[in-house]
């Protein structure tokens, strides 16, 4: 198995690797996939943020906090 890997790597020189990387960087399909990946990442981050806010809101509700309390605190200061 190791011999097979070595023979496979022989045809892929460093120069060929760099050449293919440069070519793929210019690809419209790579750009499209990256844009989709960024959008998916942003949506997941937003989901995690909403989950965290819900958890925090539940804790505040258990403690008896209401949204109007903040308004009252601002009026007193």
C-alpha cells in the first residue's frame, strides 16, 4: 500500500500543485462554492446566537425578569 502511495505522488510535483492551485483560485465554481459556504456559516452562527439568546431569556424569565424592568431602571437613573 505504501508503494502505491509513493508512485501516485511522483507524478504530482510541487510545481504542478502550485499551478493547479492558481488555476482553481480563478475558477468561478470555486468562488460560487466559497460564497455558499460563507452564507451557510453565517446562518449557522446566527442559529447558535439565537439558541444562546433563547437559553438566556429562559433563565431571565425563571428569575422573574420582565422586559419592562429595563425601562424602569433607565427612568430612575
